[in-house]
């Protein structure tokens, strides 16, 4: 039997600032009988995210930061069985809007501090990914005061 819950809360404050987070809990009730079946639940009991950002902290400039955490847990599979250590990472993005050109420029990354971790026993380690994007917005409209 499995059970769990997820909670999410978000708050938008002082014009364009935002803060949100979520907390997840999952568990498995195992039968106490001896069995050759590998349950393979492979899910941490606890995980959480916290996000903080502002889509326009200055004219046309925004940012977003996300902290992610996951508790250690036992991974079971025919390939490997072992403990997956807990980890936490930071994702971040900055954005700049060129209004006249109708272009959004975004730069950011996942796991920006390059904290190496793995998500399952015998799996590869995961590092940082960085990106730069240019987005042409066909439907871009200049803000108006209403």
C-alpha cells in the first residue's frame, strides 16, 4: 500500500514579487511476509521546492531562483540496490525584454552550483546545465496603464 500527500503555497506580494513552495511526502507500507518480490518503490519519503522571483524587478528585467531538496532513500532494482543520498540544488534564471525588438533574452541554469548528485543506484551523476535563449514574441504588446 502506498500513501502520501503534497502541499503547495504561493504568495504574490508588493507588485510583481512572488514566493512559493511545495512539500511532498510518499510512503510504502510493506508486508512483513518474506517474499522474493522486490518492491522497487524507489521514491524518497520527503522532497521540497522553494521559489522566489520577480518578473520585473527593474524595467524589463526579471529573475527567478528555485531551491530543490530531496531526502535520501533506498533504490531497489534487479540492476542495483543501494542508498541514494539526499541532495539539494539551486536553479536560477534572469530575463531581459527588448520591447521595441519584441525579443526576450533569458539566461540561467539548473543546479547552477554544479552540486553532483544521482537519482538512482548505479545511475549517472548529474551536474549543471546552463542556457541562453532568445525568444521573438510575435504577440508582444507594450504595457498600457489602464
